[in-house]
């Protein structure tokens, strides 16, 4: 907390956001988990945050601990997974089935990329994104699903947490604008009603109100 105060960022011992709503299996209801030591920059309105996470799949198992960063995205994209080659992802997050090969050999030697839709991975992982991931000084896996990016690292020391927050902020600024044009945000749901004769699931239509015009004098 002293490091965060010196850096001008916020640290909360408990989770001020509903992290359980993130679209990743590690936050699902199938296992017990807890979020602690949430760090964010109150001057950055994008909702980027870093936190420690523990997960316990079964009561008789030991807890798995890790440090995560979440970056909200301005689009809704099919699943993309970027996992360090030959290393264990502490989140044990499921990955997409199809392997995607990219043009940067250095990146392919360090990471394995999988995606539900290869076009999404190619669009997101352009040269700038790949170069930024290669410069991250801590070992991370990156999972992208719907409108969120999740970075996962082994449990980090306090100073490394601030480094991960800086890296997550940099990655947020490197997201190619073309991805949003290929995968726009999901439209908001239209309110529905099951009342009356409209039938279930039909949108509520506004009632028309007829105004009486004043007669000429």
C-alpha cells in the first residue's frame, strides 16, 4: 500500500468491483475463489486493474494463487489465448482449439496462440501488440474473451504488481482499432415483457398518444 501511495495509485484490500462477472472460467461458480489487493489508477477511466487471486477447485485441494490484470475492451471478440510456450498457466484457463501462426518468429518461439476465430487473433496481435507482449518483464499468459482481456502471472511481489499494471495500461493503448470494426460491441438488450397478448420475449412498444389540434379561431 505504501508503494501504491508513492506511485499515486489506489490499492484496496477487498474487491471493489464484481470480478465474478468476467467472462473467464477461472471466475466461475464451479470453484471457490477470492480477489485481494486490487490496484488501479483512479486517473485512468478505462477500468484497468490488477489483483491477487486465489482459486480452490475442490475442498481437499490446495489453493492456487496468481496475480491478474483485467483490461476492458471496446468490442466483443471471440476467444483468443496467448500462452507462454512450455510454461504452466496458473489460472488453468481453458484455451481455444485452433492454433494460429503469426509472422513474427520471435513471438512464436515464446508464445502459443490459439483462437476460436483466427481472424480475431491476427487482427489483435499486430506487430505493436506482439512487440509489447515480448517486452513484458514478468511471465504472463493473455486470455481475451468477449469484452475483456485477462493477463495472468504467478503471484507477484508488490513492486512487480505495479509493473504489471503499467504493462496492462500499455497493452490497452496498443489494441488495434481495426478489431473494433471487425467485432463491434454487442447491442444492448431491448426491454421485454410477457404481459398481455404480446407473447413472451416481444419488445415493449411505446404507445402512441394522439394530440387534439386546436381549432382555428
